């Protein structure tokens, strides 16, 4: 009997959801929201993601870098949000992630243009990443000359850089001899 | 030093080759494998130890051997109130023994300490280490059609993602269930899905008329090989998120235990504020888990009304979790060296309000349930966990506290912020379902008070340490915490390159399963589901039950609904038409 009294006392415990929205607290970790325009393809999110929900890889033709997010694997931990340098990925408040019949619908992608190495012309990173770095150079207050030099440096792929560095060392040793 | 007392006593009978401490209260002693059973028995029965975990390990790459670690929690036998060690003597003693790779056998400890039975069965499944004399050498974890001679956790056995081809159903070997002697018992398989928790596990109940005379069960249908996965390809940053997925209810406790084991192995202290937040999250988990269990214990006996009310109140605890951790479960917050998410003053204020609401309403609903005689009578005297059985099998959590043991790892081996907090260990004497549910109710109120204290006493400051410590390869430690179902133990041995070499996760229920058989005996079929429920099992899920009549030898498979309806209404006995 007491239980019935309680039912009367507390009344309706259910929410109107899904007929009216369900409010979540401010710090709620919902589905990661991707802002394509901000993404520079740095792959930080893919490295950080513990469940491999985010991947950044070259496409089959190897002419584009593809950012891909599979919501079905996401555990809403927010590591991607934490590491993204540009704020392209932010956890939102959305928890309604069901899809009908097709798991592919859970996948989101973004394609990014590739930058080619000044030396060997191999594609090695995205244009936007280089642009992002250059923009940051401007903030440091270097002279145009330094900036140009550094820009050239970052437009070289890691292999060529290694090569160059090895060359420098050999030159140096040679000079000593 | 701590623990010397025990070691000296041990030395009277046994050669102790090596003693090391890391951290301070975790002592590792090395003995010859022939001395293993006696050493464990002395610590366990003569000096008041409990088996916390046993870790088999493949250290062939390090020292050419397999190694067994029996971790024993020294806290006193607790059979009487006086029989308990003073806080300054409580510690862990890990008995370590090398098993040569060319002869992977050791004398079984189970003959002397029954609590080791599951651990030794697992050591065979996973590493192929043979416990000579083990009374029950059947497979425990691996499925019946798993290839012989493939021991997954051996470092050179397989990749973590290797999946042997499934064997055709007709060729699948049968699992050898234990069978009671004598004629005229009725065999009742319960499973593969359990009635209250909808989780897999296959039970066989042997009945004489309506009374269960014995039981056997087969679990681990959902063994996922997480330990192998973590050892193979995870970094510590990822491991916490994996450890969380050990369980859908008390995963947070697993994540903290896992990370704390990694921290303790290199003696890393985390900021006090982070410690307090860890405790808050863990206790929130206890709130919703205990309410879930009390609710289900009502539902299984047909009290749907109480079940609904308890779940309504439970929603507040979920809201609290959302508030302080950003998710309905408190997941995703622990990292090595501290926490990822701080709690703001505004959140604290709302949190305290929620606690008040829960406290009043939990009391209200419990009072109503207690007044309901038909409910209370279904719980009383059912599924008694005998004190000696509990002692022998090192049971944990509300399960053992309902049998009058003051055993709570928050109290025996305080961790994190617990040294600053006042709380009472709730103990009941009945040993039945009623006692266990009463313990849970008492703990709900304690938990609310713990969270309140944490909110109030939480020091300000940072929630993560500065990176300065480095992982030390091969350093190991265990970490404990009191999950809603009892003590969770994680054991970690560091490897190279900031990765884990061996991770052993022991969930609370692992220590409770072996004694369940004894809890079943003498009860009726209608109570079987309730008994399992009151243990609050953690097996990732069983939908059928086989009944076997000992008298006629007939058996019958019950569907989930049939058994559930019978448990709730006690009408239409399942064996009526056999
Ligand atoms: S929220 Fe976590 S799991 Fe989801 S994509 Fe980001 S990092 Fe990966
Ligand atoms: S910019 Fe952000 S979203 Fe894009 S690849 Fe880098 S971390 Fe990921």
C-alpha cells in the first residue's frame, strides 16, 4: 500500500522524450561534431582515439587524405576533442546516434587536398596543415626571409629532410678532415 | 617492517628465497614450487589470509620460466570479531614460484586452499600450466571446441586477433557437468541466459522433487580476451578505456584499479583532489549498482511496483553521474597520474541536492518493502552462504558481508582518499538473500555519506601530476578497490616502451562464483534465480534452465519466461507435466 502512496506522491517519473527534447547537463559528452573547414588533417585525433573510431588515411588512389569517423566504434571519451589543435572536432550534446538498417550511415568522412614535397614531389601531408603552420609563423614575428626559409623546410617530406640532414653531417665531417 | 611477522613464521617451515617490497605494503616472497601449497595454506589459514588473486605469467623472455603469483590479503580470519589483524599489520603477501618452461607443472594449492580452484583451472586454460592433484581440472574459460594445446596467453602462442575456426556443432565436444551420485535426481539446466541479469551462463540444477541438491555451472561464454588485447597492442592511455569495458555496471572500478596498479608499480602518487574525484565516481557507481540489484531482487519475486520505484530513484544517481563525469556512466575519466575531468562548484552544489533527494527516497521505499511480509518472506532463509564456505572460497563484497564477515577492501586496505573519510562497514549475520539486500541498503546510505564527505573535504589544486616518472620494465604491483560487487584486483607488470607486459584483471564475482554451488543446496527451484541475483553476478549473459529429476532421470528445458513466471507467481510448477 505504501508503494502506491508513493506513486501518487511522486507522480509521473517519465519524460516526454522523444516527443519533446531531453535536456542534458552542460558538460555532457555527446557525439563528436566535425567541422570540415577547420580540419587540417594533422591526424592527432586518430592517434589519440583509444577505440580506433577515428582514422586519417590516404584514399585508394593516394591523391587525397581521408578523415573518417565511425560513430559505431566511438566511446565518447573526448580524447579527440582534447588533442585537436584547431577545434575541428568537438564533443557535442547529441546522444541520438541510432541509424536504420545501414551501419554505413554511422560513418562520416572528409577529404583533404595533399601537399607534395618540394624535393621529391611525393605527397606527404595536407595543404591545409602547411597553411596552418605558415599562419602560425606569421604570429611569431619573424622576418619574411626567415618565414620563407622555414616554409620551404616544412614543404619538404620527412625522408628528404633526413636525407638532407645526413648530407649535412657528412659534409661537416668531411670539412673537419 | 610490515609483514615480517608472517614471513618469519613462514620461515620456520619453509625456505623463503627472496623477499621484496614494492610498494611498501605489498610483499613478494619467492618459494620453491614444491613448497607452494604449504606456504599458501599457512598464510591463508594459520595467519588469516584471503586469496585476492592468482596471476600466472609467462616470463620466459625475462628469466626463462613461467611464474605463479598467489596474492594473499593478510587481514585476519574474521570468523570471530576478535579474529582480525590490527590495521598496521594488514598487508598483501604474494607468494611467487618459478615453473620451469620444460616442465610446466606445480603441485595444486586447491587441495589445501579451495579458493584457488578457479585460478588454477584458468592457469591451465591460458598458459598450459598443470596443477598436479587439482580436484577439478575441467576447462574453465575456453570454449569446449577451442583447439587443444593452444594456450592463448603464452607470449608466443598467437596474435590477439587470431580466431580458430569454429567446430561444427555436431562435432563439438560436450562439457562434462558434475553429476551427483545416487538415483532419482532431477537435472535442471538454467541457461544459457540468466533470468535476472540476462547474461550468459549455463546452470544445471540437480533436484529431488522441488529441492535443489546440487548445482554446476559453465560460464565465460563471453570471454573477450581483453588481457591479451591490451598486452598486444595497447598503451596505458588506451588501457583505462578498455578496462572500463570489462563490465557494463561497475566498469569504472575496473578502470581505476587497472590504472592504480600501473601507478603503484612505480610508486606514483596522484594529487589528493584527483583521489577524491576517483572515490566520488566509484561511489556513484555503487549507488546505481546497488539500486539495480535491490530492484531486481524485488522484480524476480514479483514485486514489480517496488522495482519501478527503485529504478525511478536510480535515475537520480544516473543524473549525478552525468553531472560530475559527463556521461550516464562515470566512464572515460581516469588516466595514469590523475583524472581528466574536474568537478566545478556549481556541479558540487547540484550534486549535494541530488544526494539529499536520493537519501530520503531510498529510505522511504526500503521501509515500504520491509513492511511487505510476502516480500520479506521470499528473501529470508534463502540461499544461505555458510560461513565456513565463505571463508574457504574467499568470497567478497555484500555476499560475504551478509554472512557476518567484516570484509571490505576500503576498510582493510584503504586506498586513495579513503583515509580521510569516515564510513561504517555494513555487516549482517543471516547469510541469506535478505541479509545481502539489507547490507546493500545500508551501503547505499553509507555511500551517500561518503560522496557528501568527498564533496566537502575535497582539497583544491591540480587533478593530474606533472610527467616526471618513467615506467620501470618488469616492475609489478596489484591494486584493489571495492566495486559494488566486492573487491576488484588488478595486477600489472610493466613492459618496455610504456606498454604493459602482463595485465591480470580479477573481477569481484570471480571469487563469488565457486561458492554459489553451496548456496543453491537445499533451496527450491523457484528461488534459484533469486539466489543468483542476490549474489549480483557479473557475467557478461543465460535464457534456459535444465531441470533434471534425480528420481526419474528425466530432464526438461525451461524457457526464460516459464521460469521467470514461476519464480514470480509460484504457480504452475515446471515439473508438473514431466
Ligand atoms: S570521443 Fe573518443 S572514441 Fe570517440 S572518436 Fe573521439 S577519441 Fe575516439
Ligand atoms: S585537425 Fe583535428 S580533426 Fe582534423 S585531423 Fe587534426 S586532430 Fe583530427
